[in-house]
């Protein structure tokens, strides 16, 4: 476990000097910045009804935006993470370290999961900042009189993070099989395009990983009895399967 932590910290420091780091920060800011500009220039359209919490509408709009953008971010992040190692021929340097391949694999996986969690946390923070700035600009928007519904924000975050587990694991697996960044991005974009076409609930869409985030469009808080839907459980199953497959390949035959 100590080796995993040490390699993880080393990889995290290395990632800070790459575009993947800035992709996480700037990518998380795109939707909130767009929301802020929209509210500033069209503030009269967003004046809430008496007694209504303006944060509900802001976060609902932001949620729909991040649902469409997050899969693209994950595809780019994992593609860049692998591409950096291939381009610098760095795998051979990693393999001579006095640690096991399993340790290297787990560290890389933890880095990707950390970046995705950071992306989500920054998105929520930037959305709150956007609301506060809009409230300072026009008091009529009501943001200064209310607070966001923490339960709703956490509920959405958990559900969307579970929904993207399948995409994370599949592209981590693809990164080991395909060295060409453009090819991996092409597969991801094709999957996203197809997911938009089959965004209905149920049926075959429940087994198409790229469709899972889109199924959360126009999100409403889940009831305790049906907190996780079928596609969430399928996403977890994909995550387990496509995590074990690359782990096996990485340990047995991957040479970078």
C-alpha cells in the first residue's frame, strides 16, 4: 500500500505540469462561466417567483450542461494520460522502478479517478461562485437570500459519478490496447453521438455505457426506494469487468 501511495503522489506531481491538469480546472469552469454570462446579460429573465429558490434553477441548468460535457472530459483526460506516456516513451522508465506492475496500474487508475472527482468538485464550486457573483450583480436574482440545496447537489453528484464509471473503465482499457490518441478519441466521440441518438430510458440504452450520463438529463432527486436505476448497476458491472481486463493485460503482457 505504501508503494501505491508513493507512486500515486509522484504521478500526481507529474500530472500538474501537463495539459490534463489544466483541462480539469478549465473544463470544470466552462459551464459555470457560461451560466454567469447568461445570467448577467439576461438577468431579467431569471428573476425567481416569490418564495422560489433561484439556486434550484441554476444548478438544474448547470447539471444538464455537465452531463453532456463530462463524458468528453473523461475521454480526453484518459487519452492524454496515456498519450503522454507513449509520446515520452516513459513506460520503460516506469517499469524499471522497484515496484510491481500492479502498483503502477493502481496508481494510474487512482490518478484518473482523482482527476474526475476533482473535476466534479470544481464544477460544483465554480457554479456556486457564479451564482454568488450573479447575486452581487443583481440583487433581484435572489441568490444572496437563499442557499443551494446540499442534498440535491450531493445526490446528483453521486448519481452522475456512478453513471460515468463505465466510460472511465472502458477508456482506461482502450488506452492499453490502442496507442493512437486520435483513434481512442474517435471511438469516444462516436459513442457519445450514438448515445445522444438513443437517449431514451430503458431498452438497449441501459446497456450502452455512453448513454448513462445522458439519462440524467433534466435530473430530479431520486426517491429512496429507487435511488439507483438499472443503468447505474450496469455501469458498476462494466466498471468491475473493464477494470479487471486491463489489470490482467497490464500485469501479463503490457510493454508500453
